[in-house]
C-alpha cells in the first residue's frame, strides 16, 4: 500500500469523524444563538473537508461520502435554526 492510499484512507475516516462531530454539535449543544452558530461553523468545516476527501480515490471513499452527507444535513439544520433564531431576535418575539 502506497503512502498516497494511506493518506487518502486517513482523510476519508477523518471526514466521517467530522460528519459525526457535526451531528453531535447539532444535538448536544444547548439551544441558543451561540450554539447554533457553533454548530453551523462545525458543519461548514466538515463539509469543506468532506469535499476534499471525496475527491481522493480509495477503498474508504464511502466513509467520506457518508461524513459529507451527514455534514450537509446538519448544516441545513443548523442554518435553519440559526435563521429562525435571528428572525425571532430581530422581530422582538
């Protein structure tokens, strides 16, 4: 096994770990503006890293794809909650 395949496998598994971290950040943090912002940032980082990992060939590409899908779902969730919270703050509700 060459070093590039080893590096790709590590990137794929890190992308999966970041996807799982974005799920944990979305559901474990208490509700609030700061928590939604942190969850959004974690998901953005996971999506960016997932895109880089999916571009590399390897046996563990499924892990990178799974992590990227999880990250995108959590990004949509956290952005939606952040927009709702900001709307409620600016509307005075």
